C-alpha cells in the first residue's frame, strides 16, 4: 500500500523546525530518485542513439530547472522511455545536431500552449488512445532493445525490428559473445521481475540500480567480453545549435517532428501528473503551469543539445513513496546527477549495454497493458479496438501518425455513440406519421434514408422533427430532397425542427 504523505506542516511546530523536518524527508527521497534516475537516464540515451551524457544532461535540467518551477510539487522530470522511439527516428532522419533545434522548438510550443491555458485540454484525450500509444511505444522499445540485448544493431523501422527477430535469434545462437550479452540482459530482467517479491529491507535499494549493479559486478568479476557504455563526461557534450541547424525548421518533416515532440511529451507529462496527484494528499497540479515548466525545461535542453524531457511516472512514484514532501527532493536529485556526471563519469564505463537494454525491455513491457486488455474488451469493445489499432499503427507507421489515427477513431466512436436516432413509423387511415427523435447526423443517414424510402407513395406523410436534439447539414439536406421528391406523387407535411437545433 502506498503511503500518502501530507504536505501540510504539523500544527504548533515552528517554521524553522518544520523546514528541518521537510529537509529530513526530502533529502533521503532525493537520493532514492537519483538512484532510480541514473540507470534510466543512461539507458534512454543509449536506446535513442545518442551519447549517454545527453541523458544525464536532460536529467540534470529536469531536476535543477524544471524542479524549481511551479506546476507540480512531487513530479520528477527527465528523459523518458516513451520518447525513445521518436528521438531515435529523429536522430536517424535529421541528425544529432538538429535534435537540439527540434527539442527547443517543441519546448517553446509547450510554453505557448501553457500560456494559452491549453494544459487542461490534454485531460480530454481518450485513455484508450494514450494506452495504445504507450503500448505501441513499449512494443517498439522491446523489439529494438532485444537487439541491444545481444550486442547487435537494430533495424530502423518498427516492422523491420519485428521481422528481424527470427534472424536475431539464429545469429545469437551462433555467437558466444552475443550469448554472453543475452545472458546478462535476461539476468537483468529477471532481477527486475523478482525484486518486488524480496523482503522490504532488501527493496530499499531501487530495482533498476540493483539489477544494473549486479550485471556490472558479474561482468567485471568474470571479465566478460561484452559491449559497455561509452562515457566521456560533460565537458564537451554541450552543443549549442547554429544558424544552419535553425534553418532546418523550414522543412515540413522537421516541423511535424516538433509537433509530435510537443504533443506527446505534454500528454505524457500531464497524464503522469494526474497519476502522481492520486498518490499524495498535498496540493494538486496546476496543469497550465506544469506544461509551461516542461516547456522551459525542453527549451533549455534543446539549447544545450540534450534529449527532450517529460515527467516520468516511475521516478515520480519513487519520489512519493520515499516520503518526499516538497519540490526540494526533485531539485536535489538533479544536483546528485550533476555531481556524479562531473566527478564520476568513468564509473558508467563499466556498465554493460545489455544490462541497460534489460532495464528498458522491462520498462517497455510495463507500457503494454496486457492484463487490462481482456477486461476492457469485455466491457468496452470499442475502446479496446481503439487501443489495439493505435498500438499497431505506432508499430507499423510511426508514433505521430499512430496517435493521430487513434484520435480520429476516438472522435468517430464518440460521434457514433452520441448519434442515437429513433425512427418511429405509424400508419393510420388518414396517412403515415413518421417521428424522428435524438441526434440526426451523417453517421445515421443510411438508416434514415432506408426508413423514408420504404414509406408508401401517394399518401399523406406527416414528418415530425420536433423530437430532434441535433440535425446536421447532411441529414437536413436529405430530408429536404426527400420532401421535394415525395410531394411530386403525394403530400408531405413536415413539422419543422425548432430553430435552436
């Protein structure tokens, strides 16, 4: 059971004593978040096809800058597995230098959306679309990291990764080095899966840190020949964008990537905020301010040439569960990342890539809502279908197009669900009375036309529209055309729809 910390100071305690009490809670919480964030920052960077230092740099900005800004008190920001697929595609297509421009432009767009008070609108996005997006990301992430698990290079597209898995399995079986790396990666996943079942005193150490540390220790003790993380420190990692890089914003493909970065990072951050708010009893998130804080962080990350950031539910939940009470914990976690990257970068060079791949395979699996899919199918088949189609579209096409397709399906489903049209036909001696009630939209037009065309000709037809709550242009035009045609052979008396409909 998750403890829900109260952020209000106890009654009767002095302000100085209260600040000391908050610091005693926030300091150990910041260390826990730092230990969770460290392997994830490095792993996300490696999976995105960029130097590991860029992931650490994003985590530092997420702590020291975004952590200070208003919006959410306990939410922690940094590089996220949810953007890995999109970042990897952007780097492959546009180059690492353009990534900073894309990230900065996306951050400025987030700031503008927050200033226009659009943050709350993200709460209106269908949950099925979000779950489908995350499931698609998880599938692509898993399929891509399976190659890293065997020290092999992954194909570029999602379908290519899936199609190449049989060949990967065959090549791994024939290579001792690949088998060794695969064993390290599988062992890492096993530790992550089994860790929650261990005694509480053992689980004080975060699972990702324990798994990576164990894999690193085994690799060093046995002197295994596998690929390791390449780290050069923060000294030469900052790459300010130049004029040629800024010119890339004139390309349509780059602008599309900017929009995708902004929308997906915003959605992931604000959905994370909603989840974190359910974990504690403190002040609720101000969504517009949080969106602007994320935008400022991404703008700075882009200027520095780092990875884009989002709020990350894994780190945020760890922050709450560790007893954090104020935003000081997330700021301090950024400080610990900075000190580690500045003074101990060589410590990362002993980490096997297969261990980080195992961490990301486990993270990708948690993005796929396999257990929730069957109950969702039983209760809401339309929503389950949207989830599956969105996930498949993300894998087959790309993240942006997959989400757009999911949103389109969600809108169409909502239109279909709300477009209930009741057609009652009452044949009398003096004629036929047809009563329409509900919402007459183009989605119900075939049913409406079928009912009208089956009416007898040569008789008086009274068409009562007063029960309609909505009549769109397509149905109105169809009714007018039917009335004109019926009056040629009979008589149509139409009780008009009220003016407000």
